């Protein structure tokens, strides 16, 4: 059986290449909203972050999401994303484990 290629993406904060399933996607929707996309299926421009809070804080400090999403991301959106990021860490780990079970 032929080995499937694993899609790789780069964390916008630490610049580390990782498999797409191990990263959290932040998306700017066509309506202009910025939100976390745990499944990676929403339409819009995406940026990827490691599942670590330290990477999110680094991205906030360096305004990495502004560059990756090609739109200024306001301080209030960063605060909302940080709250969502903290809440979604456990959910992301569950989704990641679920995806790992399906690969076998």
C-alpha cells in the first residue's frame, strides 16, 4: 500500500514546520470575522499556530496573525482569540486524538 503524504504547515509564531493536524488554524472568514477553526474546514484565509499558549502570545507580540491573515487584527480580537484559544486547547487535543485514531 502506498504511503500517504502528510500535509505540513508552519506555525506563524515559532516558524516550526509541523503536520497540519498538530496545529490550530485561525481563520479570517469571507465576512471579515477572525476566529479559531479546530476542524480546519472553514472557508477563508488561514494561519496556523502550535497548540501552545506561548506561541499564541508570541504571535500576539509580533503581530504574526496580522501578517498571515493580511488584515490588521485589533487588540480586542486578540483578547477574544486568547480566551477562545485557552478554552479550545482541550477540545483541540480531543480532535487531534480522534484524528489519530482514524489514520490507522
